[in-house]
């Protein structure tokens, strides 16, 4: 007699398969029936996208999963999610939980813990939960501001179109083009001038060397002069000039008397006036003073 019939063996294989599938599904969901972690309750008013096995993160590191979600049908705005955390994870009082979703629809819970609190929560305590504003929500908040900016943008575009349609802009662009061409020509001329200067620079340097050599020659000649003897001669000349001036200022000598004696000045002035009168009379009546006979006889 066989110990196990075929039916018993089939039943045992089916039970083992069910157990393996159950544990495998929990393992894939992140749940462990033999986990010794701590559980906490999180109160939400909306758990959109949150499900059992949703991951829980702290500072970007996965520390647990959502184990269960309890919905209160009498208070539809009160939903409790039970999260299981690693037993080494200790929560401070004031910790909150935020629901965050990405563009692909993946949902996760983030632990937000205060930094200046040392008191810890006990396993089983209730934590306040909220929904984090993702990129789409932030973009939605910007819609009213964008709507307010649209009329201004329309006005700006109209002004830009009017500016572009203005013929003066085309003329200005042509002027800019002409100015650019002139600057290009000027740059080319400056380049040619620079090249010419570079070619003439050796000759200019030679001339400069000649000028410096002449200056050195003049300097050497000045150094060769006897400056002391020259200054003595200048002093002697100034002394003679001083003596001459002193003699002129004194009443001694002819020049001094002529410069200082008013009577002599008056006499000379009277003599000059008499001479001038005599010359005038001679010019008016020359026959009184000059008697010339052309034919050798004298007129009476």
C-alpha cells in the first residue's frame, strides 16, 4: 500500500505552490510576513495613487512600505494608511508624510522629519499626511500668472511687429551696413599703415640714433666749455655796464650833464628851433643867402 496516493501528492504540490506564490508576491511588493519592523499610522484626506506596497522613503532612501490602507466610510475624508518601517528607523515628533508622484504615475511616500526635535514617536502613533505638490501642480499654480501675462505679451508682439514694419528700421540697417563697411576699410588702412611703419621703423631708429649721437656731441662740447671763466666774463661785463649807468645818472661828465641839466636841454631845444626856422627861410627865399651868376655877371 502506498503512503501517499496521487491525489494527496497533487494536493501537497498545489499547497506548496500557493505558499510560494504568496510569499513571492509579498516579497515583490516589499512586504515580509516575518518582519520585525515598526508600524505607524498615517492619516490622509486623500490617498490618490497610494496602494499597498507603495514604498516609503526618508531623504531619498527606502525605509519601508505601505502595509495596509483603512478607509472610513463614515468619514470619507479620513483615510489611515499603515506603514511598516525598518526597526532601526526612529521617527521624531512632528514628522509628517507627503505623497509624491512623478510623470510616469509612480507614487511614493516621503518622510519629512524636523531637525530640532529630540522626542521620538512610539510605534503605532498616528502621523499627519499630506499630498506634495509635484511639477504638474506647480505648473498649474503658474497658469493664472501666465494668463495675466498674455495681454502684455500680445501688446509687446504688436509693438515688435510695428517696429519691424517701419521703413526707418530698414534704413538704419543699411546705415549700419555702410558703417560696418567703412570700419572694415578703415581697419584695412590701419593695417597697411602699421605694415609701413614696421618697414620704416629700422630707418627711424637709425635717425633717432644719429640725433642721440649729435645730442651727446653737443653735451660733450658744453661740458668742455670753461663755465667758470665764462661766468667771470659775464660778471665783468655787468660791472662795466653798472659803472656806465652810474656815470649817466651822475652830474659829472658830458653825458651826465646832458641827461641831468634842464638848462642845457632848453638851450639845445632853442638852437634846434632856430636852425629849423633858418632852414625854412632859406627854402622860402634862397636868393637872400645864395647869389649865383650863370653868365659871369652879377645881378643887382
